[in-house]
């Protein structure tokens, strides 16, 4: 299994802050080749017959359902897109976070699931549940953070609604989510297929980048706004992504409060590549135009890139994480990492969401409009 990287509450708060700020302002997939022909709805399993379902969530709380949930609401931002991958549809999703609704309007999920644009909102970036809306929706189950305090879970449970508490931050956590979601919708075989794919692809990407040899490129994950520069440390999921893709995380040991750093610190780290957050509005051009960062290698060599947004934002643990690992490796090793990325993405999205992406979809997801002026990007990901 890939290494486990832990994620702290402060890192998630930084993500939530970025969300709020944004609101204001074909060998590489060999393990997936056969799966791409399978139906993304998954095969039936015994708990689809209506038998009771019981499992332990990430709080250690036992959750019991009479059978597979028909109506699921989620305050957790990435969970619905992962549930849809396991279930093969958006049909069970009745409530989502405002941040996810915003992302759904920008990505490609609405092409496969039009209802993703009209799903009611049950929480915002604070994750506090809107109980009036939740009670009106009458879900069979609510997905909520299990490590943010009882104030975000107790109101739901006091209303008599089963609540699944999740923990965020590692590849292992992501796989636990997928396993639980498979139980919740009665498609455990499908959940296992997705996890198997992730194991195969993580090993594949890591082996390919290790074989390239030489010194690992220095990289930085950056949330860039007019007011602040924010970076994650080694507790963030980006550490797992960078480790898998064979790059060095220059901010791994950062102890900055809430991740906020000054331009002097970034100059000191001197990253060769900067990956901008998909939660914000900043573009590579914004970074190139910032005189404070003019001496940073990534800026001088035009190696700044906005992270993709597909069915969800790839930079966080999601069903499209294998694509993120390959994308980062491709950017990091433009001359040596061999993958037909457009074919890879087509195959992955077909397997994961039973949706055939168009060339226009791929350009949108990879943000060709703002990334193509950066070094090697058009050549790496163009048609």
C-alpha cells in the first residue's frame, strides 16, 4: 500500500479559507485498461438485497442502516463526487456543500450528472449543517466531518439521522471513504475495484519516476491571493502526491501559522515548480507578474501551473487522484515521464464515471487557457 501522510486541522482550515476567498473574489494506466470496459455502476453485492448495513465510521462510531441509502446529504466537500464514482450516478445525492456546488459549475461533472448543478446546499465552508434544509430533504444518511468537534455532528444525530463521521488527509483515509461508500450504496465490489486501481497506479507512477533517476525537482503547492501566500506542510495530501510523483516538497517542514508565508520564504525555498491551488482564482500569469517572486526559479523559468478541476478538484483526495499523480509527474519530468495523458484521462474518466470526455473537456479540466503559456504545457497536454 502507498505510504500514509497525515493531515492536520490547520491545513483543512487553510483550504476552507481559500474556498471562502474564492467565493468572494497508454501504458501508464495498464491496470485500468480492462476496467475501462466495465460498467461504472458496479456489480451487485449482498447488501443490495435490502439487508441491514452496519459499519464503523472514522470516529469509531457504529453506523447502522436498514439497507443501502437512497438519499445521501454531504457537508464534506469531495465526498459526493466519490460516492458518484462508486455508485455510477448522482441519483442518491440530495444535499451538498456550497463549495462543491461552486466547483460543479466550473468542472465537467454536470455533463455526466446535470443534477449536480441544482443539488440543494446543506453547509458552507464552515461545515456547520443547515438543519432546516437537511430536515426538509429527509436524507437516509448525512456525511460530515468526524474530527471537527461535536457541534457539526450532534445537530444531525439529535434529529435522528444516521451520520457518518469522516477524517481527512491521507491516501488511507481516501480508501476508507471509498470502502464505506461502497457499503452505504450496496456496491462493495465496485469500491474494491477503485481501490485496486489506485494501488496499481500509485505503484506505477512511483516506479516510473524512480527509474528516471537524478535529482528530484523542487516543488511547491501554493494558494496565492492578493492578501496572502499560503503553503501546506508535510501533513497535507500534497506530500503523498509529491512523493508518488517523485518530486521534493520544499515546504514539507514548514511551521508557518495557518500556512501563511512571506515571499522571502518562497525565495529561500526556491521551488523549480509551483502548483497553484484549484480552490483559488490565481493564474500563473498573476505569479509571473508579482515582482516579489521574480527571483524564484519557477517564475524565471515559467513553471507555474494551476491544478486541474475535473469531476472535482484533483489536488485533494478524490476519485481522480491517479490522474493528479500522473499530471504532476508529467509536469515535473517533461522530457522523461512517458504517458499519453489525454488517452489516460479518457480511459480513467470512462472507468470512474462512465463518461467519455471530449477534447474540449480535457482542455477545460487541465486549464489549457491559463496554463499553456507556462513551460512545456502545450506540448505535454495538447491534442
